């Protein structure tokens, strides 16, 4: 018997004519909905707001919008009233503090997953730092009252807010230790590289850390309390020793433990 695999309507007609057929009903395909929005973001990081549970995260998305910021653009300025906080979805920003007409100190570099302005919003105060984009960036702004209502509705988000405040405290402590406790330029620069590796980088095989080179040597000198020439010379020494490499604007810390011995 010849078996024909054909459509259902044609098969019925052929059966009426006495032509043997084998009918195979097409199984109904169940649509699979791919995750969208924050749930589908590849930049989600453990411990930040973007790693909340799916239901809580969906409510956060309802309270936010999405904006794009070009490189070298100001997001907010130190001393401004904190009416919004910002979740970084993509790109990098630098946070600075100081007098507007005087020298600015770079506090840290913030990348995907960071929440900017959290303390200022929770305290109904002003931004304690200024934020400027280092690269093109995508952000989710949340108005203060909307965010406070969101926290009231979700205990998980409340705990995450506490964790993020603790994270900010740890960053501030790292800055103080780098500036005050490291006796040599090599130690201060080594600590800075380790901080950037852990804050905005990724850990690869064998404990190596990779992160984008976003700061100029002059900016790194400001954070390490030294001169641009000294940063250039010290980085060259680290590269000569094989502790780090810099290729295509990406820094690789091959031996983080060697840098830690300097501290």
C-alpha cells in the first residue's frame, strides 16, 4: 500500500474515492513566549535591582521608561534635587564630586546593573555626586514617588535597596583605603585596577579579570592621587611584568593576586 503524507482536506477527498491514504494530523504548536524587557537583558547582574524576581521586576518596569544618553553627556549634577533615580541597562557612566569651578574627583565608574541616586532619593535629598556618560548608555529612570511606592509593595525590593546602599558604602570605603592607606603609587594603581575589575568587569578562566578601559591616564591619576606620567610609567611596568595586558581598549588582569600583594 502506497502511503501518502498529505493535507487533511485532500486526504478526506481521496479516501472517498477509495485511494488508501495514511492521515497524520498536524500537531498544534504551542507558542513559546520569549522573555522580553529586563527579564531578557544579558546585562543583568546578581545583587542589583535588575536581578529581582520576575514578578517584582515586571512591576519595576511598569514604573519606568527607557532613555538613551550619548557619550560625554551629563545625567545629573551634584547638589541638584533628587527627583529620579536611574537604573543603568547598558553603557558606563562616571560619578564625580567636587566644586563645579574647581577640580573634580572621580568617585567611581558605574556600569550595567548599577542604580544611581538611590541614597539621594531615599533620603529626599540632593545628588551627592555628578553623573556623566563615558559611553553611549541606556537607562531606566524612576521618579522618586513611584519608586517609594514600588518599595512599599515589595519586601524583596526593600532588601535589595539595603544591599545596594551597603554596596555604595563598600565602594566609598575602598576609595578611602586606596587614597589613605596605600603608601606607593603602584599600590594605589593596583588597587584601582582591582576595583574596576570587580565593579565593571568579568571574571574569566583562571581567575583573570577583564574590563573596558574607559578612563584616560589623567583620570586614573586623579583617582590614584598621582600624575598622568606616573600612571603611564606604572602601567607600562605592570605590562612588562605580565600582570596586565591592554588590547582593543580592554584591560586584562592576568594575575590579580600579584596586584593584591602590592596593597
